[in-house]
């Protein structure tokens, strides 16, 4: 959500920053802007719309010479999306310029105080308040920019990642973070600033991830100096070597990142259990679990906190954990968990799931759980992310970068990690037999190839999408392990095609949703030959008797449902517990093709951001 890019060094800064902004488009935004220092003056251009609109505007507005620049993509919070509210923002003197991700919650009293002191505001943003607060501190305290930023940030309440430049200090950029990610790329006599590493990976693989309540002064030709915002103490920055490569963040010949990521799932699932699961030897090795096995085994219950697609993965995990380990599991929306005064004890294990590792509500839930003494285990994809650093232990999914806003491989790799953990605990507790354990591992080992096989149905799914692309509503039904998959399928369709869709347990259809069924209502039913199959067949009959249109996801060789469904999509046979790793694939493809046929922006759907770093 929002994107920051900055550069200071020996290169022309504008091409670096512009390319970086394009790489951050996946985060979701509604306006974009850049500020370039040419050695004498700050040149600024910004606009509502996409980065390409900014690029076209710059051609007519400003020259782009200069080796220092900052850029921003904004997702509107305070103030509507327009040119004026776009970042960067000047201070009243025009000497300071800022870009900012996050929300300053106490901006209104700060703004009124500054107005009383003669400051004039041109936008509706909290960010313009912050840059003028920094300027006011700098002027009245007679301090340098870095100190002014520190003093000002100790007066604000909220979340932020900022980059500030002072044209009186032309060889430095001051950055800071609290609750919103910020990383500094360290090159040869040059530095990069960004919300994640993707904007600068082609230039350097060395990076410093700022921690919460840290700030840094990035000076041309000097080492990065990091300090604590609260007490001004120096921090020895850890320079991390990145594992990301340029190929991973490019489309690789696919029309959209989402389609590329759907097709990456066989490899992503394999990478997630590679080195952890030795199927032939009957071994699961996971350091974060192995080192804390007693905490899991002796837990009174497991609480799973997450948002969006990760919450759906958590729901699948609830079925998996309770079935295999017999440990009670509760799944909570992180956004609700943090505010409802939940009962948490020292004997609870909290599993926090987040693709980005930066989700604000999940981070807050982690801090709450830790304050109550619970053991907190993180499952995320991004190495070095906030959640990976805040939790007591954890496991990465190794899905590789996910650029499309609508999660696909994040979902299947999260389920993979969580299933491995559950199997490990079940083996330790003795709640499954040795033969069952080996059977699960053998079948897990076969899942990547079965996902490949499922992807072969893409053209068939595309044909179905063409038939139903103009529908105004969809219903998704599933039972047991596949009820969360129904929720996830409905979410995908809503996210990228803007068609209203709802997911339900199939048995709940008679408790309300059946009233919606008519000849215009497509109903997607996950109907594998596992888990209450006959009941699902009965649900399909009830829909057909009311003229509903059935799209069924079935196992290969199914004959009963083929006779009554309008369309069927087949998946390979697998164990019931592992079916979500296959049944979700056709639903992802269906959503993707419908969205493309409706001419929707698949990778950057309206109003959505990849990483929700504000409440």
C-alpha cells in the first residue's frame, strides 16, 4: 500500500526512480509523483493516475537531470486522489520535500497548531502536516534535518515510512519508519531507498531493513547512519544479502503477473517443502518448529490470525490441525482480534500468517499476543519482513515474489507450510499412525505434479469463463476442507472482476442463499469424491431443480456429477486433506479469465493494495 523509491549516487536518478515506481505498482495506488534535485533546485511533478501518466506529464513539465530523486505512488487515505494530494509534498518554504507511507493519526491538532503559527496548507493530506512540522522544528530548534525529523516524529501518533530531502543539505536523504516497511539498498558509492527490494535488485543485492522506530541518514559517499527515534541512540545496521533476482519480478512472457504466479505454483509448492520434507525417509525438518516443539505439543490451543487470503489459508489449517493433531484451533481476523480484548494465555500458540509480512493488523495482533505471554509463530513469504522479525519463530513459504495483488501462490504455499507443521506435530504426538504419516508425505510429494496436471484444464476453464463473464452474481459452495476454498474462490472473483460473489458451506445453502438461485445464477460447487460426497450431490440436485447453473470441480473419473452439472472441471485424485491445493487452481483460473474478458486491470484491481500497511 503506497510505494516509496529514492536514489542518491552517481547515476542519473530519474530513470532509477521511475523504473522503481513501476516495480511497486503492484502495491496498489491512485496517484504518483517524483522530486528531482538538479544541483540547484528541486523539480517536482505529480499527478492522479498511473505511473505512465506521470511519465507523460514529466516530458512536458520538467527536465530530469540530477543524481538525487525521490518518488512515490499513493493510495489515498487523507484527501481524495488528485494532483494536489499526490506526493511528494513541499514544506511552506519550498526547501523540504517529503514522501510518506502510512497515517499520522494526530495530524489535525498538529495542523491547527501550525496554522496558528502562520503555516498555509494546500492539500488535504496528513503528509503535508508532517513536512511542515519538520520544517517548524528545524527552524525553531535551529537543528539539522536529521535531528528535526527525529524531534518531529516523537510528536506524531500513527504509522509512517518517510524519505525527506532538504535542498540546503544536497548530499543526504533522511528516512524513518514505524509500522510501514522501508529498506535501503547499499551499492558502490550509491544508495537506494524503497518500500521493498524490487526497485533496486538489478543494482545491488545488499540491503538494510530499518526496524520500527528507526531512522537513517543516507549521505552521498558515507556509511549509512542509523539511530533510534525515541532516544537518539546509534544502531549498528545489519547489511543483508538479498536472495531476490530480477527474473522473479518480471512477467516472463505471461500477459499478467497473476497468470504467471498461477503457473508458478507447482514450483512454489515444491520450493516450500524442498529440504524440509524427505518423503522417502519419512522426515519433516523445520527449524522453527523443531526448536519449539514442546510449545506446540503442549499448547492448550492454537490461535491463527490473518487477513484476506491468508485468513482462508488459516481456515484450511484449522481443519488440518484439528484432524491430525487433535489440538483445538481458532481462526481470527487479525483486524478484529486486536480490538476485542481476546483471551490469550501463556499456554497458547499464535500462528500469524501474512504473504508480505507487513500487514498492519496482523502485526498489531502479534504484539498483543506477545504481551500476553503467548508463543507467536510467523508464516510469511518475504524474507526480512516485519512479521518475520517480530515473531518468536517462524517459517518462510519460499513462494518467490508475488506481484499480482490477488494472491494465488501465497495461498497454496501457506497451506503447504501449515500442513507440514501439522504433520510434524501429529507424528510427535502420535495422533496418526506411522503408515498414515508416510502416506501423507508421499502424497504431498506428488502434489506439484498434480497441480501441473490441473493447470492443463486452463483452456476448458477459459471456455466456461466466456459463458459466464457477464454474470452479476456468483455463488461458491464447498464442504469440509473445501469450504475455505469456496470462500477464496469468491474472493478472487470479487477482487479482480468486480462481480459480486459469496462463498458458503454447501449445507448452509438451504439456510438462506437458496433464495438467490435462478437461471441467471452460476453456482461453483467443489465436489470431490472425498468428504460427504453424497451430501454435495444432493445440494447440486437442489440447485438444478431451481434452474441454477452448475460449474463443478470434480475428481477425474467422476460420473455422477457429470450427469447433472452444466460444466465440470477435473482435478487429479488425492487425499481429502490435500484437496485444497488442487481445487483452488481452477477457481483462480476462472477468476483470471473472467477478469481479462471484462477488460479489468487484473494485476492492479481498483481500490486494492497488495500489502495493507495501514488500518
